[in-house]
């Protein structure tokens, strides 16, 4: 079957057609033709609507599919369905499964099970054994098995010596260390951002400095080691400034923000909705504005979902005892586009979903040109729609966005000679 994408604005830095409105013919997984108009035949799949755009396939750098061990929350197949629903053709999975992804066989299991999926699944391996922050894993063996990066996910590495050894060792084979910046001794048992808005709620706060101190430490370590480091989950104004200054100094640093931290702030916690309990916590409007500015000026490279499925028992309980995390794949682009609309150019937003994550991970960039393999996301940045439970493809339902109105929606994804609608 042939697929024709009609009159879509192409957004792709690698494409000679970047910024132009063209029609695309996809056949047998290959972009056969790009032209002003392409005639169709009976049986062809036509994608056509006003304000349509097409970009290289989106890539999410931080998702949890929970398999192996917690398949009742999410598994590899349901996670891929959630990714497709959100417009993603690629994802990087975190190692915090049960047991953690910390060996060659662990990586091979996931890659083998997902190889036939439309979604390209890459696997980040554990930095330390059992995510305990004590001893390094067999990083090089996992590199040979295809590990895309090394991280303890949201188990912050508080041991500065271990982090330094990881940075030095990974340099030998071009590995990337991803840091979750949180000083556990300061964050303690905090549940929400420490601010005036949350103090009256009677909940324990997580001060901004818990994040900022860890960023300052790891920047110093990366500078000393002359090594690359990537910060996930940037959430405060000072964190943005620290990374901005580090980039100006020429440090090999990149940073990431979660889509929900661009759209939601801590004033929304008054209802004690446990679906708003995330880590890093929702910060102040001032912090949110700094994050948006950071995306706009390139300080923040990547926007990701932090897709963290949790079952009803883990979330629907007292706020203090509820698990952190929300599902985010289905809403990631919509939330980011809604937050950044008219503040950051669309081309810059798409770069945070396409170019930046693959560049950070040293993955090949797709191309929109005749003869290239079709790895595409078709979307409409102007579509106004309401997110409902019917849009959720994940096994879990832990999201604060049911009933939320968004601007911007994925329409379809194409990859590996497969096409799927983003329903």
C-alpha cells in the first residue's frame, strides 16, 4: 500500500525541503517522491488536513516500560503503543526495572523482544549495581550489547567518587552518563517543591538547592574529567543558569526538561491530586518561565515525557504515600507545544524532539529526502483537542491531564515500513 502525505510543511534540518509545503509518497518504507502534488490511486492511504506538518520521527529520551518485573504497570508492547499514540518512533528506556537492566543479557532481552515494533527501542543501562550507587556495573560489556547511555534513573548518585569514575571510564568508549540531579540528603522525604504555595499544604518540601548543588557538583566533575554529561529533569531557574554558564565555558554538557514541568506549577497542588506528585516536583511559575526561556535559547536541549506508569494502588492513596510519577508519552508533545506556543518557534520545539535527543545519544538522524527510509511523524501544531481516558494506550492511568485542553496533536507515525495512526 502506498501512503501519500498531502500539502504538509516539512520541518527537518537535514532535509533540502525544510520549511517548504510539499506532498510525500511513501512506498515499501521508503520516501519515493517529494513534490508539490502527487496523484493518488484507489487503495492509497491519504493523510491530508489543514495546517499539516511532517518531521523526522520523534524520539523520547526518558521512558519507563516497567518490563521485566512490573508488567502489570506497563510492558514493552503496551509501552510501544503509548509511544505511537504520542507520535514517537523512537524511545530510550530507563534501567529501573525489577531487576534493573545491568547486564548484557538484560539489554539483549529488551532489544530482541522489541525489534519488530514500529518504535525503535534503545536501552539505557544501570550505572551502578542494583542502582545502589556503590559499585559500577560492567559498562563496557553493556556498551557492546548496545546500551545507549548509563544512568541510575531517579536514584541519584550521591557518591562523587563513583560519579567521577563513571565519567572517566565511559570516556574510553564514548559512553554517555546521564545524571539525575538531586542531593538525597537535602531532598530527604520531601513530597513537593519547597515554596510558599506548598508550605500551607503541610507537605514536606524538596528545596531547589537539592537539584542545584548536584548540578554544580557534576559540572565540576565533568570539567575535571573532560567528559560528557547529560542532566535529565532540569526544573529550577538556577539550574538553567548553571547549565547556561557551563555551556558558555565550553563544557560538554546537555540538559533535558520534562514536558509537564513546562506546563504545570506547584500552585496546582491545592487539591492534593497524587497524579501531580512527580520528581523533580512541580516548581514555581518563575522556575517554569526560566525553563521555557532555556528551551528557547538552547540551554535546554531535549524535551522528554518521563513516562512513569504506576498502578492504582501506588497512586490512589494519601499524597505522602503515593508513588512519584505520571504517564507522559501520549501527552508529551501536546503539553510542550501548549506551554511553548508563541514563546518558542515550532522548528525549535521539534528539534527538541528529533535532532537533540539523537545527537545527545550519538544516534543516526533520519532524513526527509527522496530515497531515504521513512521515519516520520505527521502532526498538526494547530489542532485544539481535549485529552480523555480513551486516548491512553498505557496500561496505567496516572495522569493529571484527563480533561485537559491542548494545542497540537500527532496524527500518524511511519517507521520500519509500518504506519500507525496516533489515536
